[in-house]
C-alpha cells in the first residue's frame, strides 16, 4: 500500500520518504543507487544518544526501575551497538550512498550533501513532498 501511494504521489512531484530501518539490501533491490540516500551514524553515537531521543525516555525510566540497571544498560547498549554495526555492514556491502552523522553534522550540511547526490537545485522552484 505504501509503495502504491508513493508511486501515485510521485506522478506529478518529487517525493522524499523517510524509510527508517529499511534494510539496505531491500532498498538496493527496489531502486537505483542515485535515488536513495541513507542517513546513518556510528554504533558508539547510537549508544551515546539513544536515551536522549524523544520517545526513548520511557525505556530509560523502565531500565532504571530494574534490580540491576547497570547490567541492563550494558546489555541494551551492546545490542544497540551490535545491531547498528550489522546494519552498517549491510549498507556498505550494497555500496548505496550514505551520509554518516557525527558531532559536526548540521541540517544545512546534510541537506547540501543530499541535494548534491540527487542533483537538485538549491533554492530552486522544485517542490518536494516529504512523507
């Protein structure tokens, strides 16, 4: 259903879609590399920032109520790092374009990289629908 809606939307305008968590292999099977960009970060940064993200404070609070929160955080953090690294490994194997967020990343810098990848005119009249 989502793919059909995206096809419909893209019939008369450019469409940008956040497909968070889409497996890179699946993405490479669905489209050409010049039509997709992965915004990613390192496992260390995921672990560092995870509990500060909106919607993740409840996880932090839940872990803090456990008998041994330190051990629970260690396990969850290992899982986060492991899962992120697996995702990055798959992404790198596909050769799909990616931008790695770091502490020096900004919205403007990221947008410029995305626009360059998609060969978009900055400040042009092209309208883009984000879903």
